[in-house]
C-alpha cells in the first residue's frame, strides 16, 4: 500500500459522506460517533486500521511522505490521535501516539496548512492540542477553535467545538491533567479529582 492510499483510506473512512451532505445543502454537523463511544465503530477501526497505526507509530512507515502536505498530515493526526483512542480504548496505549500527533499538529499550524483544510477537517487537526495536558497547548486549542467559530458563524457545530475546547482548558487549569485518564494510566487521583469524577466530570 502506498502512503497516498493510506491517506485516502483514513480520510474516506472518517469523513465518509460528510462533505457530500454539505454540497447538497445539509447543515454541517458533527457525526455523533466522532465524539461518543461506539463499540461497533471501535471494532471497525480496529479491524481496518490497527496494523496501519502500528506501522506508523512503531516503524515510522508512511510518515515522511504524508507529513509533506496538509491532507497527509491530517490523515496521520486522525490515525494517531483519534483511531488510537478507538483501537486501544481503556488502555494506556490509547495515548501513546499523542506526542507524535501533537508534533504534526504544530507542524500544520506553523506552515499554515490548517487554513487549507475545511473547518470540520481543521477540528481534528487541532485535537492534539485539546488532548494535551500542557496548558500552552490548551491555549492554542482555544485560540484556534475561537478563530474558526468567528470565521464561520453559520456553522453551529464549530460553536460546540469551541465550547469543548474551553472546557478542556478549564480542567487542565484546575487539575494540571485530565483526571478521567488517571485510572487507565495508573495515576493516583487526589480527593478533589475523585469528587470531580464522582460528579460526572470527564470527556
């Protein structure tokens, strides 16, 4: 399989039908399965992309070719930042590729490649910032989602993305980390974090 073939497989799977609906005049919305747990989606991604993810993360296969274009970088980010969470749900491995995905997100922003993407695609290009436990990355996430929402006021979904970015920043501001990851990562929760989790905190 070529790098371009992997790029097309990832993007076609993740966004399938989204832009066709937009072209037909349907209001742009986030697909529920993008942000809500689905055992069936997890299975599909595991069956179709786990081997690819392992090749990319462990061996760096396809990375050099794909990191040279906006769509290529986006496909790598989705593979490492999104698909990893589906494939390795409830495992520390879900977060293993986050640093690599964040490096690519920073590359996209530095080169302004993010601005060449559709707003829905940009949403996922910015996710590594939102998933980071570093405050400086959270600030970038809020900045980028704010810019998108202001530039596209008619796309209600982007307002939701902006609101979630702020919620992520507020959690890092309060705890310095995401408490809902503590159990999976073997971290001991503080009393304040336990109360937050008991009250339904988390994403």
